[in-house]
C-alpha cells in the first residue's frame, strides 16, 4: 500500500527558501558565507556553549570530536551498544576500540554502573548517546569521568533541546556533537555541529575539518585534515530551521502526549520521560510485549499506509563488532521489541489517532 503517513518528514515552511535564494543571488554557496557564522552563533547560544563549528554531517562531527581529543590506536571508548552505528564507527575511524555497555530498562539510556565496570587502564573517553530524545544521566556520567580522568563526549544527534536537571544536552561534556540530517529536530539536509567550551578543542576541530590548513600560511597544511565543512546553503536552511526550533520541540512533545492519551488501553509500552529530564521525543517509540509481535505489527501498520522503523539493532550484534560477543540483555530486549512511530512536526491529531487505532486493532 502507498505510504499515507511517513515515519518522518521535515517542515520547511519558514525562511528556508528565502535564505537559500540569498545564497544563490550572492553566489556564496560553498563553505564561506554569512549564514555559517550566524547559524553557529545561534545554535551555540541555544545549547549554552561558547564555541560551535558547523560540519557536513553528524558522523563527521563525532569523528572530529575524537580527533580533537587525541583519541587513537590503543585507546578504549565506552559507548552504548543500543545506538545508531555512526556513534561506534567514528571510534573505529581513529583506530580506537569501542567498549560496549548495556542500557537502563526505564530510560533506555546507557547504564552508568555498567560504564564503571568497563573502565580499564586503556579507557580514554565515554561517549554518551542521548537516544531518541531522552537524556542520559549526565550527572552520574560526568562524575564518573571526572573521578577517572576520562573525556566525556555527548552525541546529541537525537537530543536537540532536551534537558537534564534544567540544563540543555550538549553543555555537559568536554565536547558535544549534533546532527541535522533530514529527519532530525532541525535539519540542514545533511549537516552537523561540534560544540565545546574549550577554545583549544574548538581550534583543533576547525583545523581538522578544513583540510589541516595552517592558520598563518596560505595553502600550507601541517596535519592530515579532512573536508568536513558545512556549506553556506546548508547553514542558511539550518538558520531558518533554528528560528522555528521552539515550535518544533513543543509540537513533538504534544505529539508524544497524543500517543500516550490514545494508547492508554493498547498492549504496548511508550518510551517515557525519565526523572529530572526533558524528553523532546525526536522519535516516539513503543515496545511490544513479545518480540515475535514486532514485525507483524509493523506489517499491519504498513498495510494501513503507516511507515515505522525498528529500534536500533544493538551494535555488538553486527558482524564487524561481534567477534568477541557479549550479552547485553536490556539492550537486546529493547532492540528486538521496539518500534519508532511517525513523529514529525507536521502530524495532526487525527493522524496520530488513526495510527493508534491501527495499533489497537492489531490482533
């Protein structure tokens, strides 16, 4: 059946076209132009960080964070197994070893106690991933890192605008990363951002992202760098999106509440907001009672024109990361039972009611 309700689509009803046309009219379409600086300044102010560097996507943002912190061969980085593959691949890019931890059953975020268990003499960093818009316990993780002299990176790709103890995600760690892919809370099409309060780390990110160009000598490169810059066109879209960020976040929280209201009698469990947290529901997700019902329910919804996604498969189960297989019971249970439901800002209450009616009618 033709898709009637996609799992996600962006809202582009603000100044996106106006700002992009300005880029075209002025010919500033590549990695220089006013919108890059304006977007960086607006976004860093929103998160509460001193420095921001716009980049070409969220994956390279994590790679740059690793490079800036000097993480490399022989180092270990602790990361949740229940995450999108990019979080883990970026660790491999620098030659470090990903060390997986399990999830908490209530918030679905990385388990701080398991983090402590996995620390060794080779551990260099903890990569906290704020999954689906719900924050990790950043107080616990920050304390663990400080006590063990570890770096703390926040992967906030799915947590734009989320808060822990009234502090925005992305402002807790040594460095934080964001994604602006087309299905994120705000989008640039493809794009990302690296934020930090540390001037040296900020300079290192900019150095690596711009082909390793030396600061005071034209066309002289003093490190192996990368072309990870954001274009002015992408930044123009990002700034227009940012102007609507409060509206988008409020609508996402409202959509989550509609799902909660309409699924009260359904045989599924909705991802709830954790204690001391503001969950911005990048994706509204549910768990079925039994993993064997997950794919049939998705097929049932697809037949009604409703697109869904499975929760992320735990990365430790994937071929390139499963050579030394370990059991992560909570992450595996969540990964096999979870479904992401349509969660984009343009959804109307009747759309959500229709989706919920289809879920309830299953079986």
